[in-house]
C-alpha cells in the first residue's frame, strides 16, 4: 500500500461490512474493501474518477458503485446506522456551511429538484445543514440551495433531532417556530436572541461556548475536496459524499 493513499483498516471495515447490501444478483461483487477505499480516496483528493490510482481497480467500478449505492441510499443509511450506535447525546448543535458549486455541477435534467444550488454572496453555492453532538460527531445532514435561510431549513432538519437536553444554535435559528419545535421534543433551545426581539429568551453564554464543535466538524469534512467543492450534478450523489466523509472521519 502506498502511504499517501487511503485504505480502510481491518477494524474500520468490520464496522462497515454488516451494513453493506447483500442482495447482489448475478456475478459476485469485487473486493468491497478495495472499492470503498478507492471511493474515499477520490473524495479526499477531489480528482476525477478517471484519475483514481490503479491500485483500487477499474475506475468505472469505483464510479458505478458510488453512484448506484448513492441512488439506493446505502451511504446515507450506513452513516445513520453508525451514528445511532453512538447513543443519544446530551447536547446537540445545529448549523450550516456553504459549499461552492463547480461548473460541472450545473446542467442536466430535473433542474433545481435534483441539484439545490442557489446564488448568494459567495456565488453559486449549496448549503450543508447539520446536527452534531458536543464531540463534533455529526448526527444528520440536509442539503439546500445556498440562498435558503437557516431557520427555514432548520425546521425540517429538526425532524432528525435525537432525544437530548440542550440544543445550541446561532441567531439564524432564533424564530418562534424553531424554539417551539425544540421544546416540543423535550430539549432546551440555547439560542442567542436577535437584537430586534422585544422579549429576550433565556440564553446561557457559558453553555454556548461549546458550539464551536460543529464549526470544527465542518472544517474536517471540508478536508475532503469533493465536499469542500461540489462537483456532483445530482444532489443525491453529493449528499452521499458528505455522509461517507462524515462516516470515515468520525464513526469508524
């Protein structure tokens, strides 16, 4: 093995193997460990699929496995299965991060339905919305266009909120609907109130200091160059890249 290349260890692959598809028909799949390692290598390097190192096998096999399993939801289901195995967190953090969309992410059939890309101050971007625990470990992801407000996407993302005691968010999530949704789930919303609020809700700056964990999570995910820049035209494929990067970084 070349040191600069990514390869799953025996311990890492043993956690992944039980969650891989077993309903394969016809010819048996080639080495799953080698193929998944090659997919992660492409996500980390940000290169084209055709430029994948030959040690991982045929390039077409890497691409087809990645896209087909993304369409089936294998990568997302793998992430959720390993994240849930970590147990319920005491504190949950919510935030979003914008990702620049490369020109190759444009075009194709389906329009905005399959590729949520919007125009914001950073140009053509996609937003990654996430929930994490206090140890930087991601729990759930959602994609929207870059010009979608955090409070709008947050209401939908909170459907994946696990049982917890406190949820931390920035001022972008300071809305009555978000606060009610969090309280209905049995958690305390620790969100700094906006300056134009007449009634200032309870807020703990001391607890809020831990919110930087989600910022560090996004920084680590963006070490994967195919997450830091969106090259995938289909949002399903890009979400799969985010989930696979999070799985390798935090849950293996």
